[in-house]
């Protein structure tokens, strides 16, 4: 049963967004990002454990290779966690096109045994893992006739062993969700550089993962197109030169819809992305703009920018992937066709640039585009932005709770258990409930615990009565 959408005159502000005063939002949210009530390091809330210092960013406004780069013989050895997913398959496409540059030493997948077996036969890794232990025999049988059979380790432990394979220099983390946290931590502890495609590593795990990466002198290289764009733009910047980060967003399925029509949204509407075809979850996130809110948090952890200095702009053509402004007001942008292979390639090759064939990597022709347009996002249409900024300022376990609650809410929406606008309500209710237990510098176990808690709590809200404690 869907949560009942109340008229905005009946909506009271939650403690999570407590100091916001706006009567124009469908959910009672602020019209301005960056004016939220719950501030980082606010220890007045019972149960909040505040830290003296935030975690160190992966790249504090500049990208410098360092004085002791890793070395290896022959093609660069890689491990891929999540090899049968979108990131994994595109990574392997790059390896196949550049066998003189890269080689695969270990692969891990969840349950797609058929594709995993084909990948093993093509790339000949030394170690393979299938997360679903029940599929071990099936994978073993599928690989029975190959000459150089790899070692096969089932379950989560197998994924961890792939991530920390001794021969790997870099690990591509394409596994989805908090399932990617433990393998990523294992890779960091083993001194592997991380080609980061798993959002939870920083959104949920930032306070734990970042100090660990610095301790082991590990580079975290962003494979997400927006963060890769920022990373590329800060190459060569002197210390202190970064002034502002500008994240571009397509605007999703409802960028041209009036706000009052959002009450009528059906699942099929949210899955009609105006630019490209993607999975259901990310397409809905694009429609709600939660994907961009989560990217704001990730940009904060990656580059050390304050939340007041991270902005979102709607760019319908999706050609500029993101921008940075320097202290002298110059704006640097990274442009290209929407193709995830480019940011993935840069995480694999950095600090080098690898030549790409025009046949498989079409070059950008600006004259064919004609024009690039931009507009400010509407906080009334996209309440996700205020929720994300609030969670980011709260820090600690709150950002992971936001992400997990959103994932569960999107799942319920796709299953038609809640309405489109209820997605924002479920996330806010979950974050508000978590305020009393927020931990600013959590352990890995606490991060995973609250991820699971948020999913369970968000899931329970689909059975709510007509009025919930916050929306009464």
C-alpha cells in the first residue's frame, strides 16, 4: 500500500531538515541547497559521536601521481570485482582492445556463471570467484575442459581473494552495493590501487575507507563519468587552486514536467530516460536526481570540497560531464560522448593517456552538436538534493543510510508498493529516524550494520498507516 501523499499544508518539517522554512515544496523541503538544519559536527543530538577531524579526501583539490609510482613488467595486471556487470564487461572490452597495455589476473562475479565462464576462457585469469556459493559446481563444470584451469574460490571470501590477488596492481570495483565494501577494503589493505565504480565505497564507507587508503598509500581513481571529469580537470592544479565543483545532470525523465504533474507519475514514466537506456534503478535515480545528490557526497569525499562549494547544473545534452572552477574564476570542463568506457579507461591508465581507435571510440565533433544548454535544478521538483546535502553535512553513517534507504525506496516504487513522490518521503523518514544513532567515524561493521538497518526500516514504511509521524 502506498504512503498517502498529504497536501503540503499538512506537512510539518522533520528534525532531519529542521530549520528549513519553505511552503512551496511538495514535501516541505527547502528551495535552496546548502541551508539545511542538521550540520556536521553538531553533537547536540543524543547518540551522535563527533570526530575532531573529517576523513582526509582522496584528492584534496589536485591530482599528483606521486614520487614512488607502482611498477610492473609487461601489461598492467588487473583484478576485476563484478566482472559480469556493466562496469566489468566494459573493462574487459578495454582489456581486449589493449592486450599490450592490460591483462587480467583475477575475476569475481555474482551469479552469471555462463558469462563468467566465457570471460575466463577469453582472458585466462589465475583466480576466479563466484559470490553465489551454490553455483560453484556449475562454474567448475563449465571450466572443466580448459587447459589452464584457474583456481576457483566460492562465496564472499573468494571475492575478497580476487580483490587482493598478489599479482594485481589495480582492482576495478564494479560490484554493486555494500557487497563491494569488504573486497575494496581487502584490496586497500593489500596495497592495490582502486578503480572505483562502487558508490558505497565512499558514500557509505568514506569515513572508514579514506583514512585506510592514506595509511596504505593507495590511490582511489574514480570511474564514474562525473567524478572522472573532475579528476581530469584537476590534473596539474597547484595546491589550493580548486574553488568550486560543478556537477552536470541530464535532468532525467521529468526535467520538462511541471511539478504538479509529478503526483501522476507511473513506473513506466520514470523509466523513460530522454538520453539513453540504463538499468531501472539508475534510471529512476536520474529521474529523482538522487543519483546527483549521491554524487555530491562522493565528490566531497574524493576532492575535499565543502558542500557549499559543490553545485549541480542541468545539462540536457550530457556532453560536458562536469566542471571545476579555480580560484581565479576560470572554469575547466571535460567533454565527450556519453560512454562509460572513457572514465573506466582513465582509471586503468592514469597518469598515462592511451590512444583510442576512431572506429570503436568516436571522437567528439562539436559542430555537429550545434549547442550546449544549462539551467539550474528545481529543488521543488528534486527534493533529493536537499536530502543529500543534509545527509552529507551530517556525515558518518548518515550518508550510507541515505543511499540504502533510497535504494530500497526505488525498489518499492518499481514494484508499485509506493508512489513516485513517496520515494523522497521514505528516504527522509529513514534519515530522520537514524539521527539519534548517527556515528561520525564508524567501523566497517557499523557501516554495514546501518546499511542493512536502513533497508529494513525503509521497507517497513510501505505498510505505514495513512499518516506517518513526520507528515502529520
